[in-house]
């Protein structure tokens, strides 16, 4: 019926018709009107058709109307990913998002202009709300109570009545959960009601509870899911697979299999072994066989699919699977039998893949290494067989890595920060995690396995999900190129990959390089999941998927089933899964970022309160007429240094050279400069961080001491009259994070 209806509405001679007319044209009986209306309502909700004036129906596409999911930036702009593959992203100005909120399904009218390259449009209808409940701070104006959402992408205020039946009476300033009940127009504020009081933001634990509620992350597994996981675990008393389960699998237990993971990891889902075979090498990449225990349609599967992935917050893990599986039966712990899915490679001595095969296996890991331990071992001569294998694995991984970059892969790795908390949940220290050779060792073998599995799936033509990273838009590359050239850095045509690689290599040798690298990262598309094998731009791999982390990613579990278990996956179902897990991944990434931020903000607020803020090395990433933006690696934050916060001089902005210069000191600050800053102001609601430049005493000009008071007063007034900074402007990098997930 749906196909017949859409065929009618899409035919060339179709005239917009109402329900009775459609009933007649479709040859349906009068008593079938309710069935037709139900179908029309469903298609209208999906955005496939539109009801016009006079209750007449047309195909949405015919009126340049496109359904899709909107992502809204912190600056207010929207970007819609259309439902139809291949249409490309649609840009929505902040004035045309209407009442759409981040993650909603919307109907967009395309703004068609001659010669226009970038698709743009305006939201005409919200088809489906992704969510209606939000976390915010309760505030009171003269007449009304309202909640200011924590997420700056949401409306500025949600008006609420006095809360009732919420367990405890909230105070002004408390964190609460509010549900939007009414919002019809962008011209009016939304209305809602408080459904939960979390408590004062200064109470221990409220900060993380706010993150959990905001991103709708579950604190517990449903009872039926825990029961199923515990039943599976208890049926194997020694917490190992039975002899019957191991039968029929390739027995790799005699092999010198090892794992390498972070020091605090418990879910070990990958292991490796490498051996010399004549003038070639054999490599085994073993991945935890989660699909053996988590069957399609089971309670475990339904919950894992819903969660989409594990979420690693700063103080806890929200796992995709219960600990009985994720940290025990599936985890490739040492000295116990474990079931795996294996990709076995034959490699040439220079690291090229000669052949590969795929099978179910059983292993017994000989040793668990942390990255620190592995790094220490490969820096000194080996003392035993296992250490020798680690050296061999490292040498081969570096050859594969060199070949990967020769094939066009882009080096966009940035160090990451690990926040360590004390027993009260406060920041104890911040550790810098470098992508050293021990990380690269594992990374190269996982990339190799992901690529091989994708190629095998494509060869078999089985519906599945792929990890895709599309090429950047030409306009963004062109804009970035102009930015690079404005700093007198040589730059070719960035639509040609060799030129991108040349630029990235050039930037690695320049003081300005790290700042421009961040700019290039921002010009790239976000990696996602799709049913079409579109390849991975950043890795320069035409065939790529996710296979190596089924304990923490549902995508990998789907791939295991498609390739090894031969589970038939409908293409439509695969598309739904791909879209869902792309959304859950983004949600988890945002939650992980926010969990770090709330701890860092509390840490920095304490510094402001103590009046003894710490100095931090920072990199200038942009210069504007109101100040300059900095990236602070030791905090993993970005922020702005307002000109009004620089006390040693009055600074003048030169737009042509994109630098600011002290009028008296002649001190110059430009993109790529290394400076020292300290916290100046903090707005947790707007998620804005302002830093203050720390100027060494020897850099203060002596002439300033004898300068007339009226002159200093005039300089201050000039600073005050400088163009104000827009709320939220320029703070996106702190929220986006610097490393894209491959």
C-alpha cells in the first residue's frame, strides 16, 4: 500500500489531492479511509510526504523539502544529515532552525540559488523530538521560575511552574531535570515542568549525576539483562568456555598470545601473536568472541543495541555489556581459555599483506601488558621469548605504519589528557597520554584487521555496517587553504591528498603548525557508520569497518555476526542500526567531554577562589579584535584571552597581519605563539573559559611606571569600548575534543 501511494503522489500527472480523492484514485473502499489516514500520518511523520493547505498531500521532495536529523552547534547553527543517502549535509543558519533542538528529526526546505555550492535551507517542521528532558539550573525572575539548560545549544530559558511531587523541594541554583511540555514558536520561550531535583551543584556527586541525566546514560542494567549475563557466566563454573564450546575451533592456545591495554582497563577485547615463517611472518589478531554469548534478539542484545557502545566518563564506565561478560567471560585475560574471532595474516618482510584468513579460535593469553610496560620493553634488548616477540611485533608495526602513510594516510594524532580524581571526585592530577610506539604497535594491527574484514564483507556482498569517513567539502578545504596562505605558509591544492600530506609534514616543523593542524581537523567530516562502504578519508582506506572492539561497540558485534556467524541482516535494518549507533557514539563522546569539563571547571573555580591560579603553557590558535584564543594542552581546554585581561599594555589588532601589538611595549602576539596563561573567568552555564596572559616581570615596560594617570585611564576606556565578544563564540574546540575516533 505504501509503495502504491508514493507511486501515485510521485507520478507526473498527479494533482495534489485530499483523503477522499486519494481513496478514489487508489481504488480503495470508503470503509478503508481510516487505514489510508493512518498511512498518510505515518509517511508525514517520516517526512516523505507533506500536507499542504486544504489538507492535500504531495511528495516532500517535489517541494524541495528534505527530512533528516539536525545537529546544532554551540553557536546556534544547524547541520542536517538527510535521510536519503548521497544528498549531502544541509547548512541551517541560526535564525532558521525554528524550534528544532539538537538531534531532532526535521523537515528542511532547501534554499535553492543559482551557482550555490553549499546546500542550505530552513527548518519548516520538527518531525520527531529526539528527547524532551534536559538538565539545567533553577532560577527565579521577578514573576517566574525558569530553568537555564546546561547545554548552550538549547533555548536560553524554559519556564516552569512551582514543582510538585518531585521528592524534595528545589532551591534556586539547584540542578534539576526539566521536561519541555510546550514550544510552538521560536518567538516564545518553551514551557516545561521539573520532574527531578538533583541538588546543589556544589554537592558531591551532583556534577556527574547531571551529566548522566543530561545524556540519558543508564546507571544500571535491567534485571532481565543481568539475569541473562549471570546465567551465562554461572553455567561455566571456572569462568572459562567448556570443552564442547572449544571443539571445532582453531586451537591457538600454544601460541605466545599477549594483550596490551591502558593500565586501568578491564575489558581486554584484542590480543596478538606474531611468528617468523621463513622469510615471511604470520600475524594473528584475536578479538573477543562476544557474538558467541550475545545472541540476536536476546535481552543482552537488545540492551547492547540500545546503548550502542560503552561510555567512558571521567569517574566511571557505563558499559555496553554487564561486567560478567565485559570484564570476565569475554575479556581476554591471561592464563584462562577464551573464545575469539581471528584474522590470520601472512605478511612479507616489509609489512605487505600476502594473504589473510578468518576463523573462530580459542586462545590462552600468556601475559597482559600495559602500554607503559610494553613501551619500556621495546626500548631495551629483550630478555625472553615474549619480550622478543614484542620487539618483532613493534618492528613489523612500524613498517606497516610507514607504508600506511606512504599510501596516503594522514597523521592527525594528538596527545590526550587523562584526569585522575581523588576519593572525593576532585581533580588530583592531569596526565598527558602520548601516542607512543606501544600505542602504535596495537593500532596498526587493529587497522589492518578492520581493513581485511571490510574487504571480505564487500567480497561476499553481505549487508553489514561500515566505518566511513567522507572527504572534506571543497569549500572548507579552500577556506582552510586561504587561512594557511595568510600566514605565509606554502600550501598546494588540498583536494589532492599528496598536498595535504605535504602540508601536514610542513606544519609539524613550524611553531604555528599545531594551531593550523587543529584548524584542518575542524574542516574534516565526522566519522560515522553507514551501510555503504564509502571508505575512510583520514586513513586513506577504501575498505574499512570496525571489527576489533565488540565488548564496547555494537558495530563490531554486528560485523562479527555478518562475517563469521552468517547472520542475515536486512539492508533496511542495517541502515537503522548504522544511524542509531552513529548517534549513540556522538552522545557518548559529548558525555565524556562534559564529564571532563565539569571536573576541570570545579578545579579552575577553586584556583580562582584561592586567588593563586596556576600558570599553564598555551598555544595561540586564533587572533581577533577582542582578544586571542588559546589551546591549553595540560588542561585539554581551549579558551579566550580578552584584551581587557592583558594588564601590561594596550593592544591593537592588525587585521591584515592577524596579530595584536602592544602600543608601548611593541610586544606582538600572533597565531602559533607559545604563551603562559592562568584562569581569569569561568562561566559554567555558557561553558566559556577566559584566560589571562601571564607576563613575566622583566617584560613590563619601565616607562609605564612614570606614565600619567589620565593616560592609563584613557587606555582602559578604549579597551572597554572594543567590540564585545559574542557569547559562546570561539569555545567550540574545548567541547569538540581534538581526536576523531577512527
